[in-house]
C-alpha cells in the first residue's frame, strides 16, 4: 500500500502538484493549490498539472486509511499528514 502511495506522490511531485517529505513513519504531503495573488491582492489558485491524479490521491487516502483525524490519515505502518499550500496564506 505504501509503495502505491509513493508512486502517486512521485508522479504528482513531477508535475509540481505536491511537495512531500518523509520522516520516520509519517509522510508530510502538501498539495500545491495556491499560485499567488493578482493585482488586487485576491488569491489565485493554480490549475493542477494532473487534476485527475490529485483527485485520485485524495480519494485513495479517504478510502484506504484505517482512520483519519485532522487531515492525518493512518495506515498500517505509516501515516500521511495532508495539507494545502493555500492554508499558509
């Protein structure tokens, strides 16, 4: 299961749709949904390189995790802490 997730993350990272790191048994995944600000300082959200794969990854987390709390998905042997770049605004 972990290997499948890493394959999805690697593909998403290649398209710059996610950033992720791995420490211990936790993967820290940030979905890159924020592009910046326009001339009026309104938030601009970016189009994903592979929107279908982003959706598939989010769905996979929800369906495969044994539990979830505060965007932390728990699996047998590892966890995924999910965030979005727009949360850092």
